């Protein structure tokens, strides 16, 4: 999913694919399992975000948006499960040697700026 395009050239189908995989799928999993965890009084949800969930990047708008969304989903889930025995956290690794990273432009990584 290492799609790198400026926003005005980003293919809509690729945008939707990235959001479906990186944000919608984790939402569905949380939605389908959370009631069971709360009923048991215990559960751990660990979402995989990214350094790009904490910062911006050039030509990776879908990825950055999906990972910022993942962090928002994590925060909402954590707040909604206070005092239920269920916890929700996100890990935000830096670059990991994956096909996506290998295809991303070095420009994207050099542009990382913490908000």
C-alpha cells in the first residue's frame, strides 16, 4: 500500500483502499469484539499505528490520514472502555523494513514533522 501521490493526483480508489485496510478493518474488529470483552470484564486491544499517525508526510496523504484516524479510534475506544477492564492502546513504530517503506519516497520520511 505504498501509494505515493500528491493530494491532487491521489487516485480515489487507492485512497479508499488504504482507509479500508488501515482504519475501517480495525474499527470492524473492535466493533465486533468489544461487547464480548466488556461482558467478560477483560480485554486488550492493541492497534498498530505509525510515526505517521503522529506527524505528517509528503505524498502519503491516505496513509497519514488513516494512521491519524487509527490514533483517534484508539483514544475513543480507551475512553469508552474506562472502568470496564478493557484497555486500548496503539503502538506507533517508525519505519519498518517492508515493501511499502521500500516503495515510499525518501521525501516522505524526510518530511516527518511532529505536530
